[in-house]
């Protein structure tokens, strides 16, 4: 014999209250899990404070580095390269060497690392220049290409023509902006030629005519090409 289903009396409430609104359910969930939720909120708030402090400090560091770079740039543009490297304590001017190291990771610090290599290059200290360029931690393509080109110039001065040519070519690939890239492409070609790599030199000269089409260089490039003796390829 079948038993009658149990009826829910008018004063009884189901175990899951279907009559609750969505807002009521949210409140119930919050009350049941308040400790966990407040812990999450606290963690998020703490992270927000940490990020705020970090970015404030980063902005302050950028400002300080920019200010110090502006001071040493005065020495640099006056061709006082050794003093620019070392700084001038009497005038509280930080040198490029210390600035690039201390403010590594800032925009001004990156610029200082490039200028440090350039200063050594102008002073004829080619090994120091190469070391400075190798240590330069730059991110912008224009600065990366400038570092490669500066290092190439130092190697060329040391008569290490193949190394110089390869670095000039890398600079072209990193920052292929017409005029500056054309200059570096020609420099790569001339250094390949000095290294005895005549076919590679021709490739670089032809690349200028094909990719950059800079009219001012056409006649010079034709002269460079005519100077190449393809039969002497090493």
C-alpha cells in the first residue's frame, strides 16, 4: 500500500529557502564566508598599497635620474668626456659611469649607459667603450641600434673589421630607419670589404640602393661597388 507523501505545513520552511531573493542569498553567503572574504579584500588592499608605493618610488627615481643626466650632459656636449665619465663632485654632478649603474632600469639610466660608451669612444679608449656598450641595458630599438653601432665603431678603430661589419649590420636590422640605417649599411659594407668579404660587402651596398633608396648615396655606393674586386673573394 502506497504511503501518502508528506505535506509541507504552512508554518514549515524548506531546507533551501526558495523564497529568498538573489540579494538575500548573497548576504547569506557573505555572512557564512566573511572571514575568508575579508582576508581576500585585505590581501587585495595590501597589494594595491604596495603597487602604489612602488610606482611612486619608480616615478621619483625616474625624476632624480633625469635631473642628474641633465647635469652631466652639460659636460658631455662641451666635449669634456673624461669629466662626464667621472663626474664633478665639486658641483655635485654624478658621472655617467655611476649614473648608468645606480639608475639602471630607468630611461635616463639607459641613456647614460649609451653616452658612457660614446664618451670612451671619443676618448679613444676602445676596450672601455666596448665593455660599456656590452653592459648597456637598453630597451628601445633606437638605443639598441645605437649601442651596436657604437660598438662597431670601436671594433673598426681596433682594425677588427669583420666584427665591426657584423655589428653595423645588426644595427641596421634593429632600427631600419632610412637615413641612419643607410649610413650603417654602408659602414657594414666597407668593413666587410676591409675584412676581405667582398660578396658580403656588395650585398650591403646593394641593400642600400634597394631598401633605402636614399639619392644622396647612390653615386658613392656605385664608387664603392666599382672598387670591389670580386675575384679576390676570400
